[in-house]
């Protein structure tokens, strides 16, 4: 269990995936370029969704990311955040969070 102060530390932001490429030498990692708008700008985020989605399905998709995680080195690249998906059973395809209506890149939870 966490308290509300711990939850408030997590910075969830809306971003649009500009590009999605396979990470060389990995069967599950994609390298995403994500636009978070003026305040944050563009970031590189690595995600293990290659076995579930094609690059074409992810490119242009707008969803939720966590942007205040410490950068993490993976396969020689730095990931500057985390894409949030729904589903805890890793044997099934995760679901992406989709918005109804217009949401600007960089918007946070309220």
C-alpha cells in the first residue's frame, strides 16, 4: 500500500509516439520517440511491446507515460520514461490507454 503523497510523486503525462523502431539485438524492445509538448519536449522511451504491437500501430498513438523515472540503460540505449499499459498477466496482450476527445501533449493527471 502507498499513501496519496507517494502516488502524487508519479508524474503521468500525455505523449504522442512520433517514431517506433526495433532495438537492434532485442526481440521485444522498441525505441520510441515521444512528443510531450512544450514543457517537456521529446524523449526516447524504450518499451517491451514488440511482440504485441507493430511499429505502425504505435506510431502516431497518443497515450499515458510516466516521465519522472530515473533514466535507465537498456541494450546500450537510455530510456527516459515508461509507457503505461493495462494488464498484469504478461502472457496476454496488454491494452493501451486511449483518450476520447482532444488532449494536448504534456497534460498530466488531475
